[in-house]
C-alpha cells in the first residue's frame, strides 16, 4: 500500500489513523463476534481519570471482567496529560497508577477511535455488556458578551491545551510579543496556572514537560504584567493556598494587591 502511493506527512497521518481505527474495529469484531454472559465485557469511552478509575474498579470488582478503554486521541490519560500544569509533576504521578491499570492483561487501550465516526454507540452496546461514557467537556461555555470572540482572546481550555501540547490546540499561536500585558478573568487554580506559566522564568519551564512550541513562544514573550480579574477580591478567590504560595515564590516577581481588597465581611468569615 505505502509503496504504491507517495504520501505527504498530512496524508500519512490520516492513513495511519484510519489504519489504527480499522485494526481496532477488526480486533473488536474478532474478539466479540458473539456476546456471552461470561466474562463481563466493559467498554469505557474516554481515557482520562474518570475512565481509568472506572476501569480499575471494574477489574477489581470482577476478576474475569475484560475492559476496553477507547479514546479519540492516540494517547491516554486525558486531563492529567493535557490539563495539569507542566510544572506540577507531582500531580501527574497518578499516571503511574493508570499505567498499571492499562498493563493489566484484561485491560486494553484503543486510541484513534472516535465515537460517532469510527464506531457508533449502538455498535458498542451490541458488542459489550456495559458501555461507560467517561469523556469530559471538550468545548467552551459561551458567555454571550460583546467582544468575547475578538482576536487575542482565548479560553483557559485552549491556552492550557496549547502549552500542554494537546493536538487540537497545537496551532493556537497566541500573540505574546505585541504587548507586555495579559489579562486573566478568574481567580481560581487554573487562572493562577496560566498566570504562572506566563511569568515563570523560561529556564525553569525548560526543565518541565511543557510543549516545545509553547516554550519557544514563551522565550520570545514580551508579557511582563498579568492582571487577575475577579468578581470579588483576593480574600474570596477560589484558588488553593498551595497555588497561591507557588506563584508568590517565583523569583523577580512583584505581587500588587490593593489593601482595600483585603477587607472581609461577616459573610466571608462563615
């Protein structure tokens, strides 16, 4: 097949993806040509934490159960891989636990399988005793406010996926060079993650597993000021103390908080 055609990288990727899907479907057809009651056959759609924790519980609960984990991406682990900040390796340690689950002889991971196009939900229900939909949200909530679709405005999901190397946001290319200021709406942990990645020295980021294209862009970045904007003040911010301590500990960073914003009310004390 490959000898008879000249393929550019894009076509080669598409062909490899289709071949992977074909092999997955052929394997499923061979393995489950007839559905019996023993052993229990479970299909989990989504290979993030929810998917792997479900697989782990199923494998422990039934010592004969066979579990297949499907994902539209070629790699597993979902938000642990694409959502956790690259300078938080301790949070990603859970991937070791998930890897042990995947290495179980009764568990199989099948990547490049897209529910709806590669295989239908009806087909899965015909092939398995149990089908668990454990995929997460992959779109952003639209606020419906003027200007939210202007150039240079990104959702946290897009930006986090970009610096973590998620293939959907590989070409996001945020402009970090034409201004020295970034504004982040929100005061939770993800907001602090984004702020920290923007201002953390790149020689420190280079020791993490941040995506190479993001590191290159951050090395050229002109961002020197980051504003965190919230509905209320820092006292009511949703971030954890750990996240706050981490950003306060960055070298050569000045934190500016208005003293008036530190006032509390009786409602804050409850």
